[in-house]
């Protein structure tokens, strides 16, 4: 043979799943969907089945000592992927419980074979397959008899020219030694991680013959629309090349001058300051300036719900569709879930500017499982977004301590290409706000500290440097030359 056999891949119909599988489900493959009870195995199988089933691609679903078909249908029809018109036309349910309890493995095989010949399906599902090995017949057959049964079933499935899925309750891939793991072409493992009071669902493609699946554990969510998978995104080692020294205006001419002409494209900026210093307002002006010059933006607002955004200007930008808003109200989020939402909106709107407001709110929104690795995950998020050519502004709240000058509560200031600091200072019995540019990587910038005010919902920065020294120490003196 001089030509390779091409294996057709079937779209799973589960958002994010095909990316995890390496393109889709190999046609005529023999797959195992495994996991603990309640992890989402049956829902995953039904979502794939209803997506793939049609008059030309019929599906046969066997139940084995598990939930009766009527009970499964009652719950699965709550999802929008459920299509009752496909039942008994493109999809047929068969209960094998009586055959398994009253007969032996040979009789079960004969019943399965007979149903398949009668219906001629392209897809076959057996739920829950592990019930076969837990019956007295399974125990009496022993490992060799069970392996023979599985091999015979696998051979029959191959002869039917069908893509098959066996659904079973198993604990972990490492703890199992069933012969089915050797026979299966693909193994999809679903698990639940409980940490403190939060629970995170994870999925792993342990094995998928003939294609390069994404390795490791990935998060998924069962929502109102069904299952959505969020494959772990790895940043490109060759990020987008930016031609020239292109910079973006912050929407504040004085701040642009302080930054040496604006913020370089595809940079990450960390905007730090105490509560009420105007971080969200400055971020809003950054987004509004982008809209003005034809650069759409996106904001992930963790501090407030969509109906509670403080800035009237920001609400208008979002209402008019000029700035996209990432919904962060779900509980127990993962970094990959947020990153997928951001990437999808960036690709859909062509956004060039992204605001994350704020890092402290972001951390609180995450499931406790992910907070321990927040710094590493944030590094990956920033690297992916800037690698797409997007400029990222992140806000972070810090306590204003005169004797402890810090730029991040998380030890992640090094992740940012630029840092702008806002502070309160006490001067002549009044609070004043001050702003300064701490760093811009590989770029000259002003070392000045400037006073600024918030007037009519906008930040106004004074043109001249503050005429005081020792401001950041909390003991200002007249004249910047008298700091000693």
C-alpha cells in the first residue's frame, strides 16, 4: 500500500471537546467514558449523541443496570441539545437489565448483536458498562472470561462499522487494571475535585489512538446549555511580531507624555492604587480612547456585576457594543474559563485593548483549587493575550502604606511590562491623589510624581511635577531639592 488510510473525525458537539481530542472522535473507534458517579458521564454521552444522530447516522443507546431510559430522558430533556423528534427515529434506547440478570454473557452479546442488526446504527452507547463486570455472571467469568467477552464485543462493534462508547464508573486511571483499558481506542476520564467549599469538574483524554490529544487535566462546566470544556491554553512560543514602536494612548495626554508617548502595543500594564484612587476610571478612559480611534476593547469586571459598574461612561460603551463585557458572575471559575471567554470575544470583536478589573476580584472569583497557583496562571493568561497582539491593563488594589512601598499583593509585579502607581498623600490637612510611572520595560519614561483630581467622572492630571519632596514617605517637604 502506498497510500495511508485516512480516519474521519466526528465533531463531538461539545464546545471545546474536539480541541481536547485532537480534532474530533475517530470514526469507528471504540471509546470508554469513565469517572465517578455524578461527574457528568451520561450527560457527555447524550450531548455527543444528540449532536451526531440523524437519519443517516442513527444511534443506539443501551442501558445496563443503570438508570432506566425514561428516567434518563426526563433529566436529559432539560438541556437544549435534547431533541425529542430524534427519539425512536434517529435514536433508540434498549434496556439490557433483564438479559444481564437472567442470562449469561453470550445471551447479552446476542441481544446486543440482534438490536444492532435491526437498527443499523452508526453510533452505539452502553451505559453503565461496568455493571456487566459487577454481576454474579461477571464475577464467575473471571478476568479471562471477561476479557474474552470484551474482545468479542469489540470485534462485533468493529464489524458493525459503528463508533462506540462504553460508559463506566471508575475511580482513577492509575487504580484500574480492567482489560477494557487495553481494548479501548479512546479513554475519556471525568473527575470532580472538591476543595474547601468549592467543586471543580475536570476532564482528561487518557488515550486516543491515531491522533494527538491534549494531555493533562482540563476544566469543564455543566451549565444550562450542557457541557462546555475549557482546554488549558498554552501561550505561543513565537508571539505576534509588532512592527515599529507603536504605542497606544491612555486617553490622558499628560499620562501619555509621562509614559514616553503612550503604552507600547501588546504590553501588559499593572495599575496599582488604594480604594477610591480612580483605577477603574483610568481604565475606562483607556478603553474609551481605544473606541475613539477604532480599537475595540473588552473588560472583565470582577469588582461589580454588569448592573453595578460605577462609571456611567463605561456603561454607555458596553450598552452601545463598543466595549465587550465578560460575564464573571459564575462561581468557582477557572483561569482557562476566563481566558477562553476573553479569547472568544477578542476574536469576535477584533478587540485590541483588554482590561481586567481587578486582580483581587479575579482571585476571589476563582475556585479555591486554582488560587494556590494564581501567579503562574496569571502569567499564562497575560502571555496568551499579549501574544495575540492585545494590550492588557490590569488593576490591583493595595493598601497605602508609607513605610512599605509595594506594587503588588501577589508578588507578580514582574509579570507586567509597565506599572503605573496611584497613591494618597496628606498635604496641609487634605488628602491629595498622586500618580507616577514606575516602569515601562525597554522604554524611557518620566520619573515625575504628579497630582491629579477626579472631576465629572474623569481623571485630570496636573501638567507640572509636585513641588514637594518625600511625598511617598508620608513626610512631604517644600521643594523637590530638599528631600534630604
